[in-house]
C-alpha cells in the first residue's frame, strides 16, 4: 500500500532521515519505534507532505507522493494524528471534526462518519459544543483521532498517541486503534512506548538517528535481545 | 446633556469606522502575525475608488460601496502575494518593515498618479434627512454609517463562524501545520483573510468620505494608526475585540472633544495605547488561554 524507498530529509544542514525505506501492506498495523529525535515524526511529516524529501520515493497505491502538498496527500487517503494532538483549541469539538472532513463534499458520507466517530468516542459526542482547548489530554487525543478519521483515510498515521496519558487511558486508546484497524484502515503507528506498540502491531521498524536499524514482525522484534535492551527496558 | 449625547453619537459613528479598519488589522495579525501597516492606505484607496465611482461613473452610494469593497479585496490580495508572501518564513521585523514600505509606496504612488490635492466627496450621493430623537438631532449619515458597519460586522461574524472558509481561517490562525494536515490550502486561506480585511477597509473609506467629505492620499495614516490602537485595545487577533475597541476609541475621542479638549483628540488615542500596553498588554478581550497538553 505504502512504499517508501530510500528517502533523505534535511532540516537545513541536519540530515534527519538517511535513506529510510519502509513498506506497509493494506490492512496492517505497522509500528515505528525509536528514541526521541530518532526521526520518527520527521518521517510522518514527510509522508504527510509537511516536509519535502531531498531524494527518494514515496509510493501510495502506486502513485508518487514525494514532494506533493499535504492537501493532495489527504485527498489520496492518508491522514495524520500529529504529535501533541494539535487540536484547534479555539474551536468546538464539532468544528474540529468538521475540519477533519474539510476536503470532502459527500454530505451523507460525512454524516455517517460523524456517527462512526461518536461510536468510537462516546465522550466526544457528550462534549460536541465544548471548546476543545478545555478537554482533558485523553479527550484531546480522542478528538485528534476522530478528526483524522473524518477524512475517511485508508492509511492513518499516528504520532505518539500515548504521550502524556495515564496508563489506563493508554490502554483504551490502543484498543481503539485496533478497532479502527479492524474496520479496514491501515495504520502506521509511531511510538516511544515500544511495549504497547509491539503488542498491537503486525510488523515493526526500529529507527535510530535517522536510519532504520531493524525490522521484522512484532514478535520477532519483541524477542530480540538487542531491541529488548534498547527499547523495552531490558526484561 | 444634549450636547453630550450629540457627541456620543458622533463618537459611535467615528468608532464604527475605526472598528471596520481595526478588523482588517486584527484578522491579518491573527493569521500571519503581521501588523499590516499598509492597511490604512487600503482604506484611503477605498475612499478614492468610492469617490471616482460616484463622480465619474455616476453611481449611487451602495454600488460605489460594493465596487470599492471588491476592488480593495483584490488590492489586498495583491499586496499579500507580492510583498508579504515571499517573506512568510522571514523574521517578523523584515515583514514589518516591508509593510511600512508598502504603505509609503501606496501613499506616494497615489500622489504620483493623481496629485496630492484633496477631493470633496459629493454629499448628495444619499439623500438623507436627519431625525430628531429625544431632542437630539442625529444626522442621516451617522445612522447610515452605523447601519452599514453593523451589517458588515454581522456578515463578517457569519463568514468567520459558519462558513468553510471562515473555519479554515480560524484553524490556520491557531495552528498552520495542523490546518495543513486537514487538507486546508493555507495560501488561499491567507489570501481570503487579506481580501475580507481589505474589503472592510474599503467600505470604511467610502463611509469616511461620506461623513467627513474631504479625502486625500495621506488620509489613511491617522485613521490607520488609530484603528491599530483600537485593535490593540480590544486584544489584537480577536475579532470582537476590534469591534469593541474601535467603538470605544471613537467614543473616548468624542467625549474628550465634548469636554473641550478637541486639540487633544489625536493624543488621547495614543495615551490609550500607552495605558493599555502598560496595564493590559493582551487587550480588553485578550486572555492568556490556558491549554491542557
């Protein structure tokens, strides 16, 4: 579904992604794990078109997306839930969700998706008219996810959905990610919480200072000593 | 007492002109964090376009108002695309100095094209009678100014809160990258903001001309600065703040005149600016919005 071939991304002089390649099949949950500053968010920003790769290819269902504007990429079916949620705090929950469907014109489809989002996140339905800046962190995470789903993506990019949330809430969020996947949405999940990420993922990639250093099925990586020591607390 | 109310009415008329101009300042600041110092000159251009529409094209007040608004909208977008867009990622001071340059360019460009002489606005474009209310004579023009301003502000509120482009504008002003991730075209949204703000300045120019009858190429400087004060007074970036700030500033000025300090009118606006910057720099409507992370 998504094929990234040897992309290089720079922030000014800083070489942030060094020849990264990655493959996602339709229907999978793939996770990208790595430490702070390894280049996880940079990769997602590049897929979404916020950053332009200097070289390399991004193919989504056979179409070249590298260097395209975010608008085009959202239209093709890739949405992102950005790190730190980035909800529009000055707007209501409902307006945030509407903005998620900004590029769509199929009114009945949008209404359907509102209902689907309320089913996944009943909490949002209770707070439709509330300013989203006043939501709790967990609710904001739900809103950011609901907002991304309103674009009806086929590939959903999630950047650190567990960040700053209480463990119980993290479990809820991950259960919902699995639910979203089961309805047919392919998922690329970026996480520092490698244990949780590996527990729901089919396959995983490990990124270190801008390079993919390991990849395999979630079980393989979960059992590898090197990965356990570096990312899973060494148990 | 009568004179006091008379001055209050004058103040509200003047204030609604300030408010219309202040809206453009505050909307543009809200979205690109730029104080567009050329905004007062768009107001001036709007006054002249209205003037020529009435005198040369022989149009009435309302068609002239609409033509001026449309022309200023296009003018505003051109200014943004040519002068500000290339500096989108530059330092803020670079953009600010460019805005001052654009302002001077428009002022002296207008003088170059048509000369510096003032024009007298035809005050018979709208045949209006004044009315008496509780013994106070209120000129038809005051009522017209107030009515036009209120309608435009209602339309603006509708655009900003109910339409797709309005929601996009609010999203971009809050978080540009997150807005991009929604598929919002940020460049078009910024252009729309300049178009709407400039159209309001154009409308303000025409009604200013009707009310004060004299227009000239440098007429935008003082009202532009005062509208800037009004925007800061209300809390820059806040649309309701600009409306209230404008009206308040107009009324303050009129009351200062009423107590015999007409010569202090202009000074008072800047005293207000200094006081607000010392005691409430976020403005009357500005608050430190706490966001949970």
